C-alpha cells in the first residue's frame, strides 16, 4: 500500500494544482497541513485544484483532510476545484458544506436600564398569566358550585385522602412542637411578671388565629402543592394534557378543579386539628412550669372566642386556594423534559410560600382595621 503524498504544480501565480497520490485512507498516514501551508502563497492564492495521481485510493479520511484544508485557507477566500477527483468526493464535500459551521454569537452588552426593562416586562407577563389563570379558576369554581361543573366526586375524594389523612402524621408532629415553642417563649417573658398562667392565652390565640393555619399551609405547600406540580408536569411531558384537550376535555375542569376542591375541604379541618394539638403541646410545657391543667384549660377557655377560631379557618380556606393555584399552575406550565418537572416542583413550593406570606400579612391588616 503506497503512502499518501501530494505534489504541487503552479499553473500560474494565483492558481495551484495539487496532485494526490497513494492511499488516502484511515489505515495510512496523511500529509500534515503544515506541509501544505509552507508551500502556498496566501497573498496571491485564488484557486486550489486537486487531481489524482498514481495508485490513488480514498475513504472518509480524505474528506476530513479536505475540510481541514478549507478551514486553513478560509482567510485567503480561495476557491476549491475538486473536478479532478472522483465525483463522489465532490458530492460529499458539497454536502458537508451545505450547512455553515456554528459561530459564536457576539456578546451583547446590555445597559442597566435595558436589564430593568426586560425584568419588568417579564414580571408583567407573569402577572397577566396569573390573572388569567385565577379568572379561569374562579369561573370553574362558580360553575361547579352552581352544579354545572364536570368534576368527578371519585377524583375529589381521592385527592382528599391524599391531602387529608395522609398528611396527619406530619401535621401532628409540627403542631405539637409549634405549641411547645410558643409556650416556652411566652413563659420566659411572663415569668418576669409572675403571670405564667397567661401562657395559655398566648398559645391559644396564637394557634387559632395565626400559627395553626399558616404552618399547616406551609406544610401542605411543600407536600401536596409540590405533588400537584409533579403530577401535572409529568402529564405535560407525556403529552397527556394535550390528549385531553384534543378530546374536548378541559384540563381546568378535569385536573385543577378536583385538586382545588380537595384542598378547600381538607385544609380547614387540618387547621382545626393543628389548633387542638398546638394547645395540647403548649399545655405540656405549662404544666411542667407550675401551671396545672385546670388553670391552663380555664384560662384557655376564656382567651379564645368563636371569632378567633373562624378567623383561622377563613385563612386556611384562602391558603388552600393559593396552594392549589401555585401547584397546578406550575404543573400546567411545565416544559417537556424531566428537568422541567423538577423546576416546576421547585417553583410551586416557592411560589406557594410567597403567596401564603403575602396573603397572611394582608389578611392580618384587614382584620385589624375591621376590628376582628
């Protein structure tokens, strides 16, 4: 097998003819580009023609070598003439050059004003999408309460079990601990004034008006809201939601409404359950610090009103709607990859917690001005 070689023949100053001889295949060594570069005059070069010599054979290795030559000679903008080579070589070479090589885009330097403008525009788009989703959900809930909705009770009960009884262990643990924390904090301060018995007021009012509803909602946003986002996101990846839309089934009625109703039904009951366990946890701390259970319960009865209890329950209903909105919206807006499902789950939890904090602050301000 002859080694691959090349020879030069200058027809005229701007034109060069290169003769390829030997085996131009992957089994042999090819001439280096440095050898070619040393023999060419780039300044006056206009055309480079290739012809075949004795015992010429080739495979894809020749195409790779020709492409490398083209990149090396690209600054001189000379023309390649492959008419002297086998026809298949020319066809493959033209096919390889059909799509231009990728070039890095120049860096775009944006000003601070442009960055702020783009971010404000994105926030505006997010706000409009949220408003549209909220409006569609309100209309769907109104249709269901007017008995025109298409949500199935079997789906609602299934999601109620998922977000209700299945959540009791974690709600039990966090409620008892929250009640104990409130009692410890209150006892430290009240002991300075000899008013340890009023720790029941602090724990009772704090749990039924604030901590019971808020902490239950936070737990449910990380547990159930994330689950909703992952479920709907996986359906989006598998194109199941597109299939439902093609069949004329509204995803809002079939997917979002049952989940929302399940949270509306279960979170208020979990809130009441959390209130009871929180006050029990506070009583454990109070009785360990010279406050009897009788004193604790009597003081607790006088401190809590029905209005306080309903305030927490109303908050829990609002929180349930917000958690369902955050989880379902993130799932429906999910991309078409597994990474997008994870991102949707993260967005659901973060968005839900932001909704809860903002809504809780707004409701507290509203209740204060209304005297509730």
